[in-house]
């Protein structure tokens, strides 16, 4: 009988072997391309990516268990117009000879003819190098490359097999395309393939289902879910294929599948069974213990993991788990996190296997993080451990008490410390209770806790070995005292708190002040508001301007908004509408820039804009702004804000012809420890105007007699009442005693000019009256100040209809009926716009006229490009144009520029 050598000499093919080198028959299932289930979803984006596998020698499909790797490649292979050799690799202990015997058999099973000289491994544990060389040589001359898929390649751990594969792949050249389907990195020089562009990679991030794909997959399971609803499931599973399929199967059995998919408990689902069996139980006992312990953490470093395990090997374990795609994600900079579902399941497992351990793990994490991690994580773990004195102490020691009031973490901190019970009685816990209650607007309870903290901090029981911690606590106390003084309208207490804070800041480590710029910004904002309430405008501006010009990014955005809003109010009270509007808009931009909730501040800027809108007779806009200002944080409703709201509301009611309601609104009680001179004066001014509107000039005059002369707006109001009462000399005398130039803005000076014009008109001096009205029109035009002309009475309407005054009034101030013999229609100026432009729209329009680009306008106004585009659309609509050039031309016709 002829042997193999005789067969080769005679050109005969050896009989195709039916057994591996150990004599065991080949398992045909290892050569079969896996069948896709009926509910399999073909994802074209991944198929297209795999098509690239035909252009590169090596393809790596690397993902976690259940990521959908095998089915993806199987679906792609089934769609090829050529044979694909498929081999599902066996356990790690198989030898080189067995591996290559199976690989050669996979090639034959896919109809790839191999010449007899290639040979066959006779030893299960070794393969002759000649066999590999012959195989590579045969593959290198093929017209079409042979495609080989090695599924579950992570089971192959013998580096010798990897070296042999790399040898064949390299020398086969364009004749072979090798696809690894694996959970781990194969032992190949992947860096060389990447550098040469010879490798195609598909990893977990790309294997993850998108919300659209998840919705399509659920539909294959008979579940109709919108993409929006599917998005939440994708976020929870991170698009993990097996998790989505298992959830879909479980949801099919529920009466309300959509609710189940939103609320299912991962630890009580088949997902838990899968992850525990496929991931956790595959690990060593030491690795399982580490995974269970770090499951209490959102993220963790090797050092933090060591602190929880009392070991020192976490770095190597975590790196290995990440390489193995064992649902441990690397975040960079030596930080890791668990897949959310895996973490949820492990946490439940901890409670069952290690009852009572979870609080201790949180406590260890909190202590480690206090010195090496973020404050937010420290507080979260301290609260989870139920150690409130530690948690409150960490917040106060870090000088972070101001974060209760910045709009960034305010709600998170309030929620975190809402579980703080009465059993904790340290100064830090009292300070936290005070901040929590003050941030909720509960002034009485907040002050009670603040007084307890103050007594503890000054008592003998306070330890003295931590001077920095003591200074931080006392500085936090001073901040809360300044806020309380602001809220109660107590300027003296605010000054004392600010003075104490200034001394304490010298005792606090500078790096803490640098880390928390919001503390100083909040302190000065409270001081500025208290000074403003006292009528000390210059001192208030000094404190508020410091905050408005400070840096600090998002942490000081709310104090900057508050300060700019208060500065806007000062400008408004002094009669400078344009300045007030610009500052109020800048205030609103501060919170919009950092996406802070509008209701986090006092809304003082909105109130100023509303008051400005009333003076411009934009009453609908004023009402909308007042409504928006109503939705503000209760904790920030200080006397300044309440008085400002009362005055703006009263002015609006007065403008709408409701004098009685205006008086009631103006005289609304504002709780404060001291009386504010400007609040009292402007309340009297609105009430006086209401009496005038009701035809009671004597009552109007009496209300303003007690107001000090240094309040120019009130003095002008008093002159108006005297003139209405028939005492023009007294009115002019009051106006003559005022020094308005440079001090008071157009809202005051225009009214003063109109009063003088009215007196001159009554005296028969029409030339002087026209001159004064023209002067008032010119000054008011820049501010679009309309109310003074509407309040002036019927004497002014004929004057506005005269030829000399019609021009200055056109385009922004609608004149009264024209006298007989008025100009021809073609001589009249263009009709005013139907809807007035807002202040910010005018600013955008002005820069449009200066030929600035959209990007330049955005940079100039400190807003986003999208915000500028929104304003431009509104300008085009209001001016009935479609282009920039037409908008500028139309605005010039209407004398808006």
C-alpha cells in the first residue's frame, strides 16, 4: 500500500483527514457560520465597516460579552459572494497542532482547495514551520484573498499560536484576510498594523446600538417604542446588544412593556444572570471581591480601589479587566467606571453577599476622596454612609457653603442634605442647616440654625487645633449673616458681616479662596444690595461693580447677574433707561451663557426691563417681563427686589389707567428692618401720579412734600403736582432748585423739560414751549421714552402736530391728530413699525449698520451666534424685510438709527 510520500510522488492528493492530531473527529459546529435569530437586526453602518475588511490584512472586532460581535460578522459573512472560512476556537489549553489542524479543516470546509504538500499536523502540541511556510506560499499566489474568521479568539492564550498566525498573515500578503472576533486584544503586533493602515477595527463604542437601532430592534420583538423613549434604555444599557435583547424578551411578558423598559430592576432580570455568569464568575475570587466593592463608586482609580479592598493590586487587575472588555471602562488619567447595568447588579449582589458592608465602603471612599478626589464625590459618599458630621465638615472646611446659592449645585446640595437629621449637632451641621433653609427661602429657620452655629463657633467647646477649619467655618458664617442681613433689609448687619469676612479671609488658605470665587462674589453682592436698600448708591456701586467685573466662570455667574441687575436698578432710579436696559440684558446673558435656570436668581434684571418698558409705553412687554420675574427663587426675594416689583407693577397699572390699583400695588408692604429712602420716595411718587390721574392734585402734592430734595425724580413729580394744582411759580421754583445736569438721566430731565414747556404754554410763551418740547423730543428719542409725553396731558398734542415737531416725533412717537392744513401724505415720514424692537434687537441692528458680521456681533455683545441669528430674524419680521441691507435701510427711514 502506497504511503503519503508515494502519493505525493504520483501527484495524488492525500485523503482529507476526518480527525484532529489526537484522533478525535472534527466538530463540524466549529466550522459553521452561526445562524442569526429571527429578531436579528442588520445594521448597515457596521456591515459597511466590515466590508473594509476585504481591503486590509487584519480586522479586529473587539467587544464585551454580548456586544453582538459574532452575529455581526456572521451576518456579514453570509452576505459575501465568496466563501468565508469560519473557525470558532476552543479552550485555551488546546495545543498549536490542534489549532492549525482545525484552521486547515475550516479552509477545506469552506471549499478552499489546499495542495497536498501543505501537509497536516501530526502532533497536537506542535506544528512544523514548513507547514506554515507552505500554507503562506499557497495563499500568497491566489487571485482572490481567502477570508478567515476566528471567532471567540480570546480563548486562545498561547503566544506561540499568535506568532504563527502573524507569520502566515504576513507572508500570505494579499492572499489572506484574517478577522478576529474577540473580547480581548490578540497577542499580535497591532501597533505595526495600525501604523501601516493595515487593520480594520470595530470596538465596543461602534458595536453599541444607537437609539434608532434600539427602537428598530425592539420592533422586531413586537415592541413599538419611539426613538425618544428608546434613548433612555440605550443610556442605561450603553447600547449593549445582549442587554437590549434580554430586556426586550422580558418586556414581551409584561402588560406595560414601555413602563417596564423604563423602570426594570436590573438585579432581578435575566440581564443579571447573564452578567454574573459571563463576567463576574469568570474572574478570580480576588477580582470578584474588587468588582463588588468598587460597585458603590461612580468612578474609581486603582488607589481608591485599594482603599476599599485593603490590598495593593488594583492597578493590574483593573487594567486586565479593561483589556478583557469585562465591563470596566477606562476614563483616562487612571480612572475607571463600571458599565451602569453591571454596577447596578453588583451593588445588589453586595447587599446579599456582604450585608452591612455598603455604608463602610462609602465611608472609606469619602475619607479617601476628601484628600484626593472631588468635593461632590466626597459629599455623596459621606451622605451615603450616613456620616453627616463628616459630610457637613467636608463642605464647610472646603469653603464651599456658597454653592448652595450659585444655581449650579444648589438643588443637588439641598437634596443631599435634606436627609440631615437632628442628631448631628456640630457647628458645621448647623451651618449646613442654615444654608439649606436660607436657600429654600425659610428665613426664620435659617436664622435659628445660624445663631446656633455662631454660638458654637464662639464657645469654649470649639476645638482650636484646626485654625484653618475654624476660620473657614466662621467665614461661612459671615457669608450667611450677610445674606440674612440682605434679606431682612438690615444694612448695618451686612456691613458688620462684610467687615468680619474681610478679616477672616486673611486666615483662610489662599488656595481655598481661589477654588471658591463664588464666596467673595456672593458676599459683595449681598453687601451691595443692602447698601442699595439704604440709598447709598455710590457705595453700592463700588461693591456691585467689583462682582460684575470678576471672573470665575460659571461659579460666579449668578452673583454677576445679581450685581448687574442691581446696577441696572440704580441706573433706572437715576433716570438712565438705556444704561439700565444694557446692564439688565447683560445680567440675563450671564445665566444664559452657562445655562443656569432663570428662576435661580432674584429676577431684578427682569424687573428693571419691565420698568423700562413701561416708560417706553411697551405695556404688553412690561407685563410679560413682570410675569417672568414672578418665577424667581424665593430665597433671593430681598426688600430691593420686592420694592422694585411693587414700583414697576404700580407704574404699569397707572399706564393702563388704573390709579386705585396702582396705589395699592405701590404701597404693598415690604418687610425690612430699616426704611429705604428711595423705595419710600418712589412709592410716594407713584401714588402722587395716581392721585393726579384721578384729578386730586392737592393730595398728589401733599404726598411728596416729605420726600427729600435729593431724589430728583420725586422733586420733578412734586413740581408736576404743583403745576396741576395751579401753582406754576412753585413748580418752577422746585425745578430751579434741582441740579439735574450729569446726575439724572432722560427719564427725569425730559419730564422736567415738559413741565417747563407746559408752564410756558400756559403763560402764552409758545416759542419757549415749542423749544422745550423739541429739546425733550430730541433727548427722549435716544431712549424711546414715550410715557412723559403721554402723561403730559392734552396741551401737548397740538404742539406735536406742528411741522417743526413732527419730524423729531416721527418713527418712534405716534403724534396726535394733525391740524388742518397738515403735510401731504407723500411728505409724511414713514409709518412707525407695528411692533417695537427690543433693546437687544436695537443693539444688533446698530452693529448691523456698522457692517459687522454675525460672529463679530456675537463677540461684541457676549452672546452666542445662534442668539444673534434669533434677534436678526425678529428684526427682519418687525421691519418687514428679508435682508440685512434692507433692514438697515428701513431702520434709517424710520430714524431708528
